[in-house]
């Protein structure tokens, strides 16, 4: 369906009152289309899998991702309703869903961080939400069955981050490949897979998690390492704020520990630090590097990761102290 057809279809289904609408594209992603649609009466965001892809297999992968995202939103809405966008309408045949437009004082957290606006309260909430979702889903066979999405997680996370970086850094290859193998073997709880400030909208009354296409029943350490990595790299981007960014990471971790129940076992901390080091390098030399580090800063990450992997650093306090001295 083209956009005009889509609008007519939404009117037919009574989702819209009129086909005279204002449409704004919220993101020009490669795999999905996100549209803000407003007919003067009804206003929502529509996310659908894009059909225009190189190969047919990609299209099927995309459709599946749209469904995974909806499933994750519905699962979390059950016990943390304010934490995800409300789904207004879901279309199985055309692989899209309509959700509430999140506005009224909500801002993308990544924007705030890049403007060096630090709010410790958001870190506390992030740790709480992540811990709660992990804890709630842990050991639940129904959730495990619903999110048997390792192939998708492999394609979008393990391969582009770990395998790619390992191939580039042959001296570290074993670390990356071993971690890839370890991750793929874990089935502990529901993982968001893209838990990152850019996918979180924050405001005084609400904290909303978006973009759940990579959700997977797997290793909780991935979410936490992936998320904390953003704070460590932002400390390098704005070294004058290193204390504040490290504090955000520490507060998140502390809050996560409180809310994640038995998930945080005795091996968790050490594995977290190890994966965090690998992801730091992956965010410089993998397929999805952060855009805000200059070549000198990127080299600092490489040197740091090489050094700390060979030191065998597995303690979060030690890691953050050394990183503070490095940036
Ligand atoms: N329901 C919504 N209300 C308001 N903004 C949204 C909504 N859904 C997505 N967005 C905005 O669009 C951006 C991209 O959406 P996202 O689901 O993260 O897709 P992508 O896969 O393109 O990253 C988000 O970062 C957010 O700023
Ligand atoms: Mg996103």
C-alpha cells in the first residue's frame, strides 16, 4: 500500500475520521516507516515494516520485527503500562500498528545527554524499568516461547557488533567470538535489545521505552552493557562532564540491582564489565559506530579496551575509575 491507499484504508477501518490528513515522517529508517498522522480529530503514530527492500527475505525479516515490537509493547503494558506507548490499532495483514503520539513535554533522552543535560532521576528509572522487565519475565516459559528470536538478535546485534569487530581486531577475535557464542546460549529473560537513550522519551511524569524490534529471550547482561556503554562513551565526548556521566552509569546499575531480583547473580558483574568493554570497541569499529566521537577519541577507546581486556578487568568500579582517568 502506498501512503494514499494507506490513509483511505485507515478511514475505512474507522481509525481516521477523514482522509484529509497531515502526515509527518518521524524517521527515515531503512527497515520501517514511522508516520505521525493527524486528521484534525485523531492523531497517532503509525509504524510499519517497509516493503521496499532489496531481497524478499529482508521483507519477511522486517515484518517479523514489526510483530516482535508489538508483542514486546503488549507484554510490558501489562505491568508497566506507562512505560510503553499505548497501541491503538494493530494490523496483522499489513504489518503495522498505530500508537499514541508521545508529546507534551516528552523529549528524546539522547538529545538531552548530547546537550549535557544530566538528570540522575532518569538513570534511576531506567535501571528500575530494565530490572523489572528482566525480573518479571525470567523463567517464564510463555514469554520464552513468544520471543524465540535469536536469529533476529544475531542478525541485528551479535553479527554487526561482536563478529564484525572481532574480525577487524584479530588480536581480540577470540574474546568477541567467545562472547558471541556465550550470548547465543543464554535464555534467561526478556531483553529489549536496543535499550538506549535514543529510544527513550523522558519527561517529568513519564519515561517511555520505544523501538523494541530486537526483543529476544536471552541474556539480561546485554541490555545493561549496551545501555551503560552510552554513558561511558558520552563521558569521552564531553570529558568535562565525566563525573556526571559516570554517575549516571552507577545510579542505573544500582537501581537495576535493586529491581532485578535473582537475575543479578554472582557472575553478573564480571560478565557485564567484560561485555561492556567489547561493546565499547564495537561502538567505534563495528557496523554501527557512534557518530559523536572524533578520531582521537576513537583511538582512546581502542587503547583502553585493548589494555583492560588484557588486564582482565572485571570490576565495574575499577573500570569506571580507569575510564575517568582516560577520557
Ligand atoms: N509514538 C511515538 N510518539 C512520538 N515520537 C515517536 C513515537 N514513536 C517513535 N517516535 C520518534 O521516532 C523516533 C524513531 O522511532 P523508533 O521506533 O526508534 O524507530 P527506528 O527504528 O527508526 O529507530 C524515536 O526516536 C522517537 O523520537
Ligand atoms: Mg530508534
